[in-house]
């Protein structure tokens, strides 16, 4: 519990990706102090948006800090796609791993594996811990998910699993294309994406060749694919200018402006942190790529305020 006075608000923090030292500076800037090895605030708690692992310089340190806060009830965390990918990569079923050990998948986890190379049992304890974390959190005044809030899929997940949590059965089902679990994990931790026309691809900033592109899920009046795009990498001009097909319109998810505030990470934004809609904040500002590690100080407001974004830069 928050110590001292009653809980007054939440500080929601975007994708850490192993930037533990930046996270410590951000927490201190927000008024948190270490007590008994845990960062605490007298009136506030943290919610982490997932993707604590991979890419960054202090992955073990970041995991330790976050887990200690969660286990001391000073923070909560939702799973990101990187935690879900790690779970599937290291979980065996029927003599194979749930996530293919391809060069591409191994590359995504390379820095994390390197940091835990001499400590397999410690790494396994973090994988076990990930399985205790939810895919989404819903409060009376706001919602939290790593990439996209899909009301219909979340309702189906609740019906089957009771809340936002997952288990080993979920992991196994999520590894099979077309299952509810696969749809839930993909949509909530990766967002909505659409395919590029056949033969076209994009090389993303992290060096991956992609045949799909990420789209906004709060723009009901988008006309072209360019209006929908929500990623740093541009579309080929002929695609950007094309009208959205009826088939793709059917795949869109709309989070209405009348819904409670929503906090997401995942999307590698640039520039000065600001709300992406009056009631939606994306807090992933590419911290690990020399961007900003960003928090939003939420106090129950129905419309998000510019002055409530707080950030630090990663160590040079």
C-alpha cells in the first residue's frame, strides 16, 4: 500500500526496455524514494505498461526494480508483447517451443538472454512471475493495456479466464493461429495491423522487414491508409493515398471519445509527449533508442492534460 495518506493517484510509465537507470531517475523526479529496497511514494502508485525486457542496457536491474515494486504493492504491471514473446520462446509443449527459435525471434531476446546467461534459475523465476501478470487492467476511472483496448475481445477473455490474467493453457492456445487466445494476445499486446499489398514491404527502424503496418484504433472517420497509420515508418506513397477497403474497415477497432481514459505503450513515438486523443495517451517514446522514458500522472480526470506528462532521457 502507499504509505502515509490515502492513495491519491497513479503514475503510469511507458516501455522501459532495460533502461533501469533512466527509470530510477524518472521515479525520483515523480517523488518516489527507495525504502527497504523498493521505490515508494506516500500517496501514489505506479502502473507499468509492459516491455520491461529486451534491447536495453540494464534489463536485470529493470526487472528487479519493477518486480520489487509490484510485489510490495507499490506498483502494478500489464504484460507487453516482449514478455509474452519471451514466455512462448522459453515454454515447451509436445517437444517443441511455443515460439519458433528462428534467427529473428532469437535476435529480439538477445540482450535479455545475454544478461541472464549465467543465471538460468533467476531468469526462470521472472518467466514464472510474468505468468502472474495481467494483459489489461480496468479501474473505475481509467484503463491500461500495452497496445490496444478491444472491448469485444476483452469481454470474451474475461468470460473464459475470469479477468486479465493468463496461464499455461492460455500460452499453449495463443501459439495456435486463429484461437481466441492468439487473437487476444496479438490485439492487446501488438495492436491492430493491416497487410501491405502483395509484394510490398517496409524495413522498420529496428531493422526488421515487415509486410504489415500498425494502425490507429480511435479514428472513426479515417478515409485513407495514411490517415490510419500509427508507426514511425512511413507507408509507400501509393498505399498511403489509397482509400481504406471495406474488408479492412471491418477489421478496425474504435475506442470512442466518450470512453474512460486509456493508457498504452508499444508504438515508439517521437517528439514531445502529448495525448494522441483527448482520452488516450501512448507513453512509449522510444526510451531505449535515445528517446524519452515517459510517465503520466493520473488523478481521475476524464480528459488528459499536457502538463501531466513527465519524462527523462536515457543515459547517453
